[in-house]
C-alpha cells in the first residue's frame, strides 16, 4: 500500500477534473507563477494509490517552474470508472496516460510513474506511436524491470484469493495500517480510498505485477530520456534490480536512503532534487 502522511493540500494545490477522449480523471494540479518554462509533469500513482501520494512533491515542483498534475488512475479513488465502458488492464491504463498527456495540450510531458504507476508509464511510452512527440522524459520511481519480488508476490496472491470471496471494503480490517503516528484524518482517508477501488482494477493490476516481463531493452530503444529514482529499503523490487535496470537503460540512478517504497512521501525534497536535476539536464 502506498504511504500517505498528510492529506492537507498545500497552498496553490487545487483539485481538478481532466477531460480526455477516454473519460474524466480526478487530479491535483499545481501551477508555477506566470508561464511554465520548465514544462509539464504528469505523476501516475501505484497499486491502490492516488493523486494524494504526490502531495509532498507538488509545491516544490511547481516552485521550480513546472506545471504539475497528479492523477487518480481509472478505478482509483475519485476517478472511479472514468467512462461508461471502462477497461482496467495495464494497456488500457497506459492509453489513459497518453490521453491525459494529450488533453493537457502542453506538448511533450515529463512522465513520472511510481511502483505500478511505473509499469503503466513504461507501457505508455512503449505503446506510443511516436513516443518523443508525447513524452519529454520518463522517470521510473521504485519500479523494477519485471515482476515483483517474493514478499510482495505473496501479499498480492493473498489479496487475489480474498477478492474472490470478499467485497473490497470488507478487506480493510486486514489491510489497515498500525495507527501509531498516523493522524486520524489520514486513517479515514485511507479507508475511504481503499473502499473506492474498483475490484477488477485491483485484480488486473495485481496479476500484471505478478507476471510483468522485462521490457528494458524495448524501452531503451524508444528514444525518450529516462531516469530511475529508488527509495530504500524496499522489498517490492530490490535496489540491485533497479540499479541494474538503470544501467541497462543508460539512465541516471538516484538512490534515496530512508525513502522506503514511497520516497515521494518519506523524502520528498530528495525526490524533487532528483527530478528537477534530471529535467534540467535535458534542456538544450
């Protein structure tokens, strides 16, 4: 489960609904003063995540000159089904990301995917007819080259078994985090967010995480600038896997100690530095 420490919206962060050719998506947006000289950023959350996972990043990225949008994927929290004929497989999620980038109308977009959002974002680049026309760059955050590691695999398999006989809200008592240090409003939010997950979205995402092939070579050949950011410790993918993937991609690798699986929450300043430094390096 992605981590959230606060749901308070910083000044300048607002909720928006993004209308695309594939449906309407809930998002949080933060705009720089004046124009957006740094470009536009799309942040894609992971399994059972939401746009709120990126709240700690939004002020810093917008202050650095970027127009930033964090979204709920189809089947998540406030986006829900998004359209009248929803499809929740990973290729459809990747098509959603492309539609979102096109709807922003800002030219090539810097794409950042966290965990399962990294899997979706990688597919969004791989499946784009002309990737460089849509994507200014891709950053994979706490995502590895292929299927998840053993501890996460075991948890996902248990979840899939449970989804066969239980409603999503009824699973919350088994997933509820320890309350020590977690504000009451955050616990209420986490419960509500979990209950709003579309069951089919959870099933298909879990199965994809259990079976994802290594697409590193395919991604390297797409011509989109790449980077890898990885918080440690993490047992979803190993640091060694992520670093080897970055090396094979020819991409910068930024390790964020004490960032855990959600460095965007635990070490946001370090993530902002890694992202803006990477994007600045691409400027002509």
